[in-house]
């Protein structure tokens, strides 16, 4: 299923005149496969296993390109390094306080919050984010 999604994304990029390199495909595949929302550093580490000549700058350039073309979303949490999400549909996140990983949280979208916020603040609301914080299963295991 993810393979099909990647093909769709590659097709979309190609139709916009973006050159599709093996490294770019590998980055998209990695982003689609892992559910931890990797940082650029983590993507770089993974990529150099297969493409040792790749530079960090290339990873950042590709990420910025993916964001610009609307196929990858950048997530920022406070001061920590940005993380990258392949899934563009609205969804929430669970953030581990220990290792920092971010996991998708598929909970029904709270549409009421936006309506309430408009009434309470007078804002024209364009969207909202929600994260829950805690300790992920892996870190709970290490704790014992
Ligand atoms: Zn953790
Ligand atoms: Zn996500």
C-alpha cells in the first residue's frame, strides 16, 4: 500500500518537472516506511547506508523540495530538530518525552474545537494541531 503511495508521489513530482534520483526515492521510501517521523539527521544516517556519498546538505535540499512540492510535512516541536511526515492527511501525534520520537495518532478530528475557538477568540481558524506527550512503549521497556 505504501509502495503505491510512493509511486503516486513520484508521479506527482515528475509531472511538476522534479528530477527523480534514486536518493530522492530512497528518502521518500524511508519516510513512508518508518512511523517515527525522522529528523534530517536520521534520514541522512539511513541514506548513507545505501548511498555513502550523500551529504547532509543534499538531504536538507531534498526535504525542502518535498515540502515545497507538498509531498512531505515538516513538524516542529519547540527547540528540538524538525521531524518529517509523509502522511499529509490531518492526524494527531504522540510525542515521546524520552527519545523524542513522534508517532501518528489516528483519532477522529476535533472539528468542534475550531468552531469553539472562532467563537471564543474571534479568529478565523485555519486549522489546529494536537499532540499527546508521554513515554513510548520502547522507552517503557528500557525503564524496567
Ligand atoms: Zn521513547
Ligand atoms: Zn504524522
